[in-house]
C-alpha cells in the first residue's frame, strides 16, 4: 500500500497526485495539507503574509463544497486576516455567469444554457408534436407494432425528463448522435425501431429548437467552459498554484482539465477515496474493456472513473500517496465495502473474505453504522442530506 505523505519531501517523490481516504474529512484534511506545506511542491503557508493564499486557485466539484472549503480555510487560519484562494466549482458552471474567466472569446460567444424547467417544457412540446404524427409513422413504418404514446402534456413532461437525461449523457460523454446510424435496427423488435424514431427529437429537432431560442444545451455549455479553461491553463494564463480536489474525472471535459493541471509544475490533484486495498487483478477487472473484454456493467463500479483517470494520466495506484490515514475501524470498514463492491468477475474472493474476517473487528468497524430502508430515491436523498 502506498505510504502516507508525511512531509514536504514526499511531494516531489510522488509527483503531484494524492488521495484522501474515505474515513477522513476530505476538505479539512485538504486545508491542513495545504497550510502545512504537504500539498503543493515548494509552497508553505506564511502566517505573517495575508496574501500567501491569494495566488492559489482551487477547483472543487460543487458550489456547496466551495462554501465548505472557505469555512475550513477560515477555521484553519484561526481568525487571522487573509485573502483566500480563488475557489471554483467544476460541476455547476451553468449557474455561475462569469464564474470562470471570460477573457477567452469562446466563452463570450456562448449562448446561455436553457434552464431546467424551460427545457422540460420545450422538450414536452416536441414530444407532443412527435406524438401527433405517430399515426403516419405507425402506418408507414410500424403498422404492426403496439404503441403507447403520451396521452397528455403531463405525460409528455414526464417523458421529457427521461429524454433530457439521455441528452445530458450523450453530450457529457461528447458522443455523436450519428453513431445511432450504425445500429442494425432491422435485426431488433419494432419497438427498438420506434425508439430510434423517438430519439430523432434529441438528434434533429432539439438542436434546431435551441438555435431558434438562441440558447444552448446545459451539458454542452459546461463542456465548452471547461474546455476553454483547460486551454487557458495550458496556455499559461494561470501563473499561481492550481489544485483540483474532490473530482473523480467522470466527465471527459473535467478529466481533460485534470490531466492538464497534473502536467503543470505548480499543479496538484487530490482524489477522494481512491481504493488502495484492492489487488491489482481485482482493480483491472473494473474496466475489462482495456483487455479486450467489453462489459458495460463495469461502468457502474464506484472506482471506474478513477480507473480511467489514472490511465489517462499514466499513473498507477502505487504512484499516489495518501495525505492522511483513516482510523483503524474506518479503514477496515472501507476495506469491507471495497470487497462487497468487487467487480462481478472478482467476486469469487468473497468466500475467502468471509473465512478470514475477524467478527470482533467487523462489529467495531460498523458499530456506529445504521441501516435506513427507504421507499424511493427521494426519501433516500433526504436521509443522506440530513
């Protein structure tokens, strides 16, 4: 297992990518590492200089984490006056007009993203228009296919939610709708052919409608801003230290930004909860497509984003030291959960885990854990938020 980073000398040896284990408070540990000089090579916070932090730029996943990070910095400073680092949220650029530097022409030329409610209404209208022409579609193409269409505007809005999720997924991954042409729909049931007809709403009619509205898609707008920020950093427009903390790089545009910062001499990446307990064989099963065995289900593994990100940066888990160590019981809990979530090809190790598990240590690891059974995802989200 990689050693914990215990001093500034570790930074150079481990380059500039770190992790913080799941059993430690992420942002508090990040701030402590920043202030005591373990995070950025050649940097140590000077308590006598109120501008010591001002030249640092820190990217975090959300605005909420940005607010918490500011609070942690204030607590760490102990009441001393200081200009805080520039803190930016990676995942919510659409709600932060001017949040990213607008000196790049591509940002100035971007059409504003269409708000969520307005998008559902517009998609609902397109779905109803598609529904209204279904009799001709059914007669000309799908005459022997059973059909259930949205019967009301409320049904169309409900269906628009699912269509919006598909659009976001395609645009987040920067995929081309033209790939649908490669599907051999004649080999599938007529329902599949009808589905391809339905997706023409997203493929053809939706881009045209956005152009009419002089609006942009939220996902493409976010990707364009992140791409512009990546190019700005590559061009050397940011001279101070840059830290990207808490992101898994699951969005390709974010992964490109992380890879660009990782190559900088003053760039630092801090990954949240990288699994360093899995064996190398188990780790490689997370993305079996890298060995020529395609398995779409592997994309649901919680470490899949890390696997792709490390591969993109040319790093292995052994290259990444931890900035802190979790308490023994919390570390063991993380290890148990890691085994519970092993890729399906590696679950044969469960029998060995059951045989080797220490019951007393297991009870200690989960003594303060609670099981909450909820009726739906809304209740689950509420329980987590509370």
